[in-house]
């Protein structure tokens, strides 16, 4: 450390930085599953919560709404406030079709520097945008990139939102994603009571990558129902409707065990 920088001045800065970014360790699956199952989206053991991030998108989101209608599934859409005000009709239609609209923030940024006032203002602004368009107060908050800093956590709670991340995702934002890869990636980590993260837009990802998630939906939903799980939004995740005893699933307890997808084996 340079002699010109007093150690006494550095320590408070380091402590402040740790306090700011420390909670973001929950981005790591093992950390949140063991330390905060609710933050990981753990719910009724015979239910899967289906969620989508980064919308609304006037091109792709309506296709997801149509696909979900065809499957008889409702989901939770985490929307960005700046897109809500640009495409209110898409958000209004999402709510009209029975889906839950939640808050993903105002814009899709990374919070490397502490800015608690700005974070609170952004979250409250996004909440207001959703309320104005849907007439419903959102209940959930998922930060962009899943980076839940202390400032974002405090902002969510102050705005009356419950933070929630995910249990399994499909890595559907990559240029190489396919319906088969999305299906395999989700089901490698998913058990009953899990929350799935997909994306209904390519706003912050590879162009047209959303097509992989859209194409994976029919097989994913079929797999989950075959395992005896109901599928729906986070609002139903704690009180899922159970129709029958879930069948015994081979492999890791709670994981879906399906035939290899497109010749690629995976371990459940």
C-alpha cells in the first residue's frame, strides 16, 4: 500500500464495499440454496414456478404469451420499467391473459458502485410503471443479472417487493442456445419446488436467442407434468394445486429424469 494512503482511510472504504457487494454472493447457486432457499425460489415441492426476464418486447413477448396459452400455463414476467413505458400494450396484454407481472428494475445495469438513493428511486419508478399499466401492485423483485447488492435489497424491501432469484436457468441468452440445450440445462438442476428462469427477449443477449427458450417450452412443460408437478407463476408457488402423488423419479432426489435430449446425455 503506498505510504501516501493512510491505512485508516482504506479500511472504512473496504468495509463499505464489502457491505455493498457482499449480498451479491447469493448469485452463486450453492450459496442461495443453502443459506436462503426462499431467495432461490423454493416453493411447494410439487410445483414449478416459470419466470421470464428482460421484457417486455413487442416482437417476442407476444409469441411467448401465445405459446403459454396453448400449453395452458401462466407465468411470472419480470419486466424492466423503461421498456414498460415504451411498450405498455404488451404488458397490459400479459396481465390480461392471467400472467403475473413483476419488477426487474428500471434498466438492465450492473451496480458496481453503491448508490442506495438511485437504486430506491429506480425500483419505485418501475413499480409505479407496472401499477399504472396493469392496475396491480407487483409483489416480486429480481435484480438485473441476479446481482442483489445491499442497496438493491433495501430498495426492494422499501418498495414492498420480495426479492427472488431462481433455482434453474436455461442459459438461453447465448448465441449457441437451442431448444434442446435449454431443456437439458434447466432440467439438470431442477427439482420439484424450483423456480425456472428463462428470457422472453434478446434485449441484453445474443440476437434471436429467445427462440431457443420459446422452442423449449412444450417439452419442458410436458416433462414437468410427467413428473407430477404443476406449473405456474410465483403467486401460486407456495400453494400449488396437487392432483396426485408425484411419481418416483430416478437419479438425484427431486430432479427430472428424462431420455437424453438430441443425443446429448445429462444427469438428473
